[in-house]
C-alpha cells in the first residue's frame, strides 16, 4: 500500500500488480486512483491472476482500446 501511495503522489499514471504483491485494500486503491490503467486481481491466463510476462501485451492492448472508447476494461 505504501508503494502505491508513493507512486500516486509522484504522478505515476498506471500500475501493474503482480500476483501476490497486493491485498484487497491495495487492489481497490489502485483501481480507484490510477485512472490511466491499473492491472491486477482476477484474470489473465495464469491461475494466480494477471502476470506481466504472460499477459502484458494482451493487457496493454485492452487498455489502449479502453482509452479509445471501445471494449477493453481489465
């Protein structure tokens, strides 16, 4: 949570929460506070959630579609 708060304070526009790196409070904070993109929680192709190595390109495309007003919320 401290890292997320620091990132927000520094103006970081987006975050990726690797499986095991957050709790429900951290995920809720990230999804609420990082409007450009916050990836984390259930989903992805792995059994533990979104993984940057496995799902990175797919998540990036989804965020780009969302920014353009189409489907793609992750």
